[in-house]
C-alpha cells in the first residue's frame, strides 16, 4: 500500500463513500394533525400528612447589652439556627448592635 493517499481516498476513509443526491427523496406529505387541547385533570386534594419536624441545631447566645459606657447592662438572649458557635455569636452581636451601643458576649450554649 502506498503511503501517499489522494484527497478523494482520505475523504472516503473519513466520511465513507459519497452517496449521490438522487437517492434521497422528498419527505412524504404529512396528513393534517387534528388539534388537541390539553386540560388539567381535576385533582382532589387528599388529606395531607404533616411532615415530622426535622431537628434543627440551635445555639443560645447570652449577651450583656447597654447604651451607656459603665451604666446599666441588660441580659439579652439570642437563638441561632446553626451549629457554629462563631456564626451564632456574630449573628447575635449584629442583631444586638441595632438597638444597643455596647455588647458583650456572656456565653454560647447548645439548646
């Protein structure tokens, strides 16, 4: 076999033999399709079962807050839906800073 192939031989090797266009015929005429209207079936609502409430991890953050530098302080608790004590602490401090100027974290406990 020769190592040099002609362009026509390469095309046949890659794409197969050329099919003459005469073999392809025009697609057959399609019959008109009757119009179909889809409607939603009437669904009767069945008695829904209440899903069991999934366990959500909660942390209880206790804060000491006040608006005066060395004045009265109040204890405030914040419940966070997370397992991360750092995120719970940040969330509680952010919420407390909206109303109070001085915020001190006392404890972070699991509920």
